[in-house]
C-alpha cells in the first residue's frame, strides 16, 4: 500500500496530492509539468515535502508533523529513470551488482539468476553499456534496481527515450515483472497505451493536483472528457 498526503512548493509550482493505492502497479499519468517526477522524487526521498506524510506498507517515509524524513539510502526503493544511467566503465554484470554493494547487501546468487532470467540479459553480462541497444540498457537498469530487493520500484518514463520498436521490445518485460514479482511499482508515463497495459490504479495529475484516481477506466474517460 502506497499512501500519500503531501505538498511541496518549488518556485511557482506547487504539488499537493492525496491518494492511497494498493495496486501492484500504480500509474502516474499527466502532461509534462504536471508534477509526476516531483512526486516520485518525494517518494524516493530526493525531495522533502513541505508538509504531510508518505507511507509504504504502513512504514513512514515522511511525516513532517513528527519531523520524520527517512533518507533515500534507508528507504530501499529502486529507481529506474528515463535514461538507464549505467556506468560506462563497468560491464553489465558489474552494473547489476553496483546497487547491492552500495546498499551493503549480501550477494544472493539465486536472486541474481532469477532477475537475469526474468529480463533475459544473461548473454549481455560481459558487455559494456556502449555495446547495448537502448532497450537492453533499460533492462539492465531494471535488473540493477531489482537486485537491491526493493520494497517499491519507481519507474520514471522508462520507455520515454526509446523508439517504437524498442518500446515494443521492453514492454513485455515490464508486464512480466508485474505478473511474476511481488515488488509493487509506481509507473510514470504520459502514454495512455502504456498505462492501460500496465497499471491497476492510475493517478491523473494536472498542474500539481490529483485530477482523477481509479482503475484503468479512469484514463479513457478523463481523456475523452466524459464525467
């Protein structure tokens, strides 16, 4: 369960949201500038809310009234960006292991094997990022995030920089991740097709506010302007 009731002012923009989602994938949908990335950065602990609370499965990440702000490295949240952000001097195997080492987690060979199999990247382990396609880089970034054993996975427009053929390549892996793993996800996109295929609950953001919240039927109804 992800619960948010929080606000943050950044210059002339104010994000003020309240929702609860128990879906395996919670979608954040909205136009550029709606506040999607600000919201996920608050969940990740990269931005502190000015007021309010953020909880995941009952654990408090932020509570401004109680002066609680769990630092990012203690939240155990995986974050996949629009760009894969792999280390160019490390091969795929080393990139996958980076998050585990930085979080001080013991190596779990069975977990590594499961993630490599899930994302079909076993044949890429000795390659460096420059030798990978855009879709392959994103699959490696997903694997790196999963190997920290996150309580929550944030995906901020992970297909946004890919062309249509690369999107079609990686989307089945995201669906497989949703269906085969127990890690809840927050998926950010402005593409309604991605939302409809992946998300159980959708938060529609508009100018920093929740314009609508509900199941996938919320998306076409809102887009079409129906009540």
